[in-house]
C-alpha cells in the first residue's frame, strides 16, 4: 500500500459529493494510490491529491450527464480515451442507472480498466479496446449516416472480403472489429459522450460528435483554454452536427477549485 496520505482522506466533502458511490470509489482510490504511479496512470505529484485532482474532478461531470439523459429511455454513455478511468470509471460509479462504454486503444490501460470494473463490482460498464474511429464505423454501419469523420479503420474491420452485395445493391459488410480482433457490440449512437484531456476540439469534434444520437450531448472536461478551443474548432463542430458549444464552470467540491466542462449538443 502507498504510504502517502491523501489530503481529503477523512474529509466530509467525499460523502457530500460522491454519496452512495463513495465505497466503490474508495476501492478505486486505494488501487490508484498503490498502482497508479508505477503503472503510468498518474504522476508522482498526484499520489497525495488523487481525490481532488482525479476522482472529484471526474465526478464534476455527473450533474451534466444526468441532466442530458433526464428524459431519455436509454441512458447510454461512451467515454472516449478512458485511460486511467477518468472520468468514465468515476461517472459509472456515480450513475449506476446509466450504461457506460469505456473506449481505450492501449492494451495496458484496458487491463487496468477491466481490473477496476471487477474490483469495484461495476455492473454497468463495458470496456472496448478501440479507437474512436472503430466505434464510429461500427455505429454508422448500423444506424445510418452520422455527421463527421468516419475514420480510416477499414483495414481492421470485418468487411465481406468478396465484396458481396445485399438485396438493395449495397456492399455487404461484416462487423467492425476492435483492436483485439473482436466484433464491436455497439450498434446505436450514445446519449452522452464524455472525455478528459484527450485532444483539442479541432480533433475531438470528429472523434466524439459522430457517436452521439440526435439530441445527445458531448460533456468534456477541459482546461482554462476551453473557450478558445471552441472558437478555433467552430467549423469542425458544425461539420459534425454540433450546436450550442459552450463552457460552464463545474463545482468539484466545497472550498475546492472548480473545473471547466465543455458541452456541445448534437442536432
């Protein structure tokens, strides 16, 4: 176990913010404190501030996800570039009535995410080893054309090698495969897409907005340059069907510095 004490270990802020998810997130915290730095998931300076910098920061998106899915029958969330589980693992623990798909291309991080899901007994999480492009292609192939970059994952997908055609003259295709060669099970666009520190919006727009259903919402944790990112990516956002791009301040916890959440609706 790590011999570093987290500044918020005994703080009432944890129960106030995390509520019923706290027990599961204590398991996550302990795993991060012990294994996070040696496995390259957090920096050495983060070990004593995991609660604030990673867990509470990730939980700041929860009210926005909940608001975005309030009137939806299927409360589905895709977390792109899940990495160490920020914000996907944290949000999934806080929202047990939502179904989360964590998308991450790196094998060692997939191993970590699967361990966390098992250790925390999260029953609402699916982990997929893929890039955003494979996920987009899997969904576009079954739900019609979506706006944005469809990626260049053809070399890895399961297209019919004989180029067969269906009854309507379209080229028949098999399932899109993940980076382990397994069929991606996602078939429908998501109500919400989340991410943290993945890429600037000039790139992120094409990786996330095509995954959203009509009326869905991108909820991305961002730094202080979030508004500038929106201005630089205005064309990409619009091209991918994004509307009402905005930045909101999100509370992390009483007395703690707030964070920035960038939101874009899908028309």
